[in-house]
């Protein structure tokens, strides 16, 4: 049943993202063509070129920001509207466990966040002239120097855990807000701020003691790549545990305290 | 085991208001039960608790021996009073959706009913009128071979001509081992199909009898009795 939920969740959300991705890539290509054909000789053509360039860059930036906003809004809207709005009458009467509803929303939300980032990055790559791509190699070399090959793994894990925790935290805030009889959206917003405070407290309680045990501060070689990776992994695990707790809380609320009105 | 639904001392409060107040009921298979009462008497609340959309404050419901959950959802076909259709699917896609999630759903039945009610399977759900949406929902619900149909105001929003067809569908579509509970306040239209009557008033059951008993004991129709009991 989870596979079926995922399929419908993907279908319901793809109609937002795919056209936007396509438009972004097309405008990145248009900009690329304009940059490569800069007519610096003829004054008249230059003016026309400038107008076209400004317009297409504006559209590109507009699309870029639009994708970020849509990614954020769709995450919230799918959970709020499809599960806790009128559509919830259909979803929650399907013979499917509640945790699967949450999982399908979460996994697809993570997928779109990830692909929005990839598409955004690729579109920027299209804009950068080939001769400047060497910069990227330098950046990667710098990354390798500090974190080593292990760094690719630990950073990916951190991104994944942070993404999951960030999304579930929103779900939990919405589910908690839904327990209120009135002003549910306002309550959800308040709950989100509350949960953020909880996060901060957890970090403050856990991170400094961990640092103290790991690194004797007197030591000269303070940040070795091993230490940085351990720190990143430790932080990833903290986030993953937070995500698991939020997931459980959301599941309990939707299972035992669901009140669709 | 002829009982399909049983509830004991079921209560539900919203803040200070009691929507349901100690309901005790037993519904047998093979019956069509009218859940009747004025607005705010607790009809919808009762049906939503049976579907796990609301959690009871106290007491419990058992459907086929289970508390509301995945097991009961497999055998309960529910028509909500809200339109729950999303805005991106076509009629044919929502039929596919039901087929995917409910093992007892028959797409043939659904397409047959769509044809009878002149609804194009290729139209988008969001372009349908309110009445047509209600018809589509009813078609989806009645195309299942469920053990219990919970129909909340099934004929409220549709025209009288479609009403007859829908009632006909409800009686002919359910089998002897299934029960139908339908809530409404359009009693005269629906009286002829009902076996049992439950009157709800301010969250309590004030009458629970068969239609024949009502005719014998009171010498009047259910509609007339309703007007008397709930006289304002």
C-alpha cells in the first residue's frame, strides 16, 4: 500500500514541479546562448541584446525563486490539505496505516527538495562559461583537503538527515496545531517556533559535551578531517533521532487524536 | 455472528458541548437503517467515529468485531457529507484510485452507473458541479462490495430524479450479509427503503424500532412521527 500511496503522491505533486523545472532549464539555455553571443561591435544590435538579456535573466531569477517557494509551499500544503483538510476524509478512510500516509508525504517531499536543488544547481552550471568551470575544481579540492573522501559521505548524510528532520518538524507542528479547536494555522505556526526552541535546547545539551570529550582543546592540530567528519556524523545522528521522535509524535497524534471537522 | 456494528456507551464532546451522549446500538446484517434526527443531533459525529475520523471521548464502537482501523476500513464503504474529491484527477483516475486501494471495488459497476447518470469519465473532478461531485462520490461508494455502508446524507444535494435512481442503487447493490446505515432528514423520500429507524436527539437515541413496529404502534408514517417527536 505504501508503494501505491507514493505513486499517487508523486502524481499529485509532479504537475507543479515538472513544468517549472522545464521552464528553468529552457531559460538557463536562452541566457547561455545570449551570453555566448554578445554583440559588442554593432551598437544597435547591442541595445536589443541588452533588453533580451535583462528580460531573460529576470525570468530566470523569477523561476528560480519560484521553484524554491513552490517546493516549500507544496510540502506544507500536501500534508495540511490532503490529510487534514476535506481530502483527509478520503485518505483516512483508505485501509492504510497512518504511518504510511506520513511516510509517503515525507519521502516525496524529500524527493522534490532534492530534485529542486539538483535542477537549480544544473541550471547555474549552464550559465557559467566553460572557462570558469575550473573554479569548481578548486572548490572541490579545498573540500577534499578539509574533509577527505569520507567527507562526501558524511556531508550527504548530514544533508539527508537535516532535510528529513526539517520536513517532519513542519508536519509535527501542523499536527500539534490541529489539536486546537480554533486558529489551527496560527497554532501550527506557534508550535513550529516552539519545536525550534526544543531543537536548540537539544543541540546545546548534546553538542558541547561531545566536543569536550572528543577534542582536548590544548592540542595544536585542532580540526583534522577525521574529527570534522566525526562531528558531522554525530550531528547527523542527532538530527536523525530528532526526526524519528517527531515522526512518532506526528503518527500518534494522527492516529489517536485525529479530529477532522 | 449476525451483528455488524455494535457500540457501547459511546460519547463524544467538543469542548463543553456533548455531540454524542452514551449511545448504545446494535446493527444487524441485512438491514437498511435510517439514522434520523435534526441538524446537530449527532448523526455525522456518529458516522465519523465509525470511520476513525473522530476519536470518541469515551465508550467504543466495534465493526465486525474490530475497533475502527485498517481492518474495518476494508469492509466499510463511507460516503461523507463533504466533497473530498481532489482537484487534479479525472473521474476515470479516481475510479482507478479506488480500485488500487479497495479489494472489493468493481470498476465495471462504477462505469455502468456513470453511464446511467450521464457523467463523462474523462471530465476533470474540479470542473464538475457540486451535485455531480456528490453523484460521483456515491457511485464510488456503491461500487464496492462492502459489509457496511455508512452513508451521510446521500441524497441531500441531488435532484429528485437522480434521487430515485440512487435509492434504487442502494437497495439493489447491497447483499444480504451487508448493512446500510444512512443519515438524512429527507425522510419521506427514503422511508420506503428503510427497515429500521433510529431517532437521534441531542446526542441520544430516543427511538430504535423497525418501520413496521412504528406503523403498528403509532399508526403513522415515519415522517409524521419524526415531525411529532422533533416538533419545535
